[in-house]
């Protein structure tokens, strides 16, 4: 069990250990994944109150987690791709990709790390905007974990994340490129305490 406290906005990605990886080849560990979801008929493709349109849809996805050990370091890549298919309405089809790379370097009590991420999407950005629009995200950051005791770890990191929409992306007459483009720079300060299981 873990308890954490502190300031933690736009946190750095969490790096899982490769202990549960399905495939291991020397210093390389792989955990692939495949999926088929949302298969069926969408009875209101454009989320309209008048004259709703129906269409057959399905989502195919593939991705995985990849780890490479480099002496004291651990390089991890998380990547996912999904294709959303609509039978009749080609404008609603889309390919969504996302990847995060993280490197950690263990130095006894001190573990510095760095990370970067990228994403390219053609989907609804949130529940309020029902139009599928093309947008991208990118981010990077660096920091360090310091082990203060057998059960206590402190973290300090700096993170930069950006979201950008195409200039042609609109919703109900609103320019999403102007209203939703965002740059978020944050500092994360956190303390984690491992609790004893009851």
C-alpha cells in the first residue's frame, strides 16, 4: 500500500517494472496487447437531437510495453494505436496513436529520470465536444526520486505538456485551435509512504 502527499499536477508518467512481461529476450522485455472493442451499431453517430444517423462501427487496437535494461538504467516505451471504423460515414473514421518513452537511472538512493510523450488523434476531445476532430499532444519532463527511508520516497520533477488542434477544427462555430490549444508547465513535489498491509 502507498500513501502520498504533496503538490502533484500533471505528473510524470509512472514506469512499471518489467516483472510481469510476457516475453523476455536477454535485456529486452515485451508485453504486447491487442483488442477489438465497441463492435456494433451506433444509433446516433453525430450526437444530434434531430434526424439521428445510424452506422456500424468497430475499434481495432494494438500496442505494448517494452523495457530495455542498460546496466543501472531502465528504458521503457509504451505505445498504442487504434483504428476506429465506421461503415458508411468515412468522416468519422480515425487513427489514434500515442507513445511515451521513459528512462530511469538507479544510483543507490537517488534515481533521476526523463520522459517524453507524443500523440496524434482524430476523436472527440471530451464529452462536451461531440465532433471528432484532429488534434495532437506532446510532452517532456525530468526529475528525480530520492529514497529517504525503507518505506519513504520523495519526488521532484518538472513537466511540460502541450495540446494543439488543427486550424480547421471547429465545434458549433467555435475555433478549437484558439480556445483549446494549451501549454501546461508544472513542478511536481510529492512524498510517498509505503504502508504495512493489515
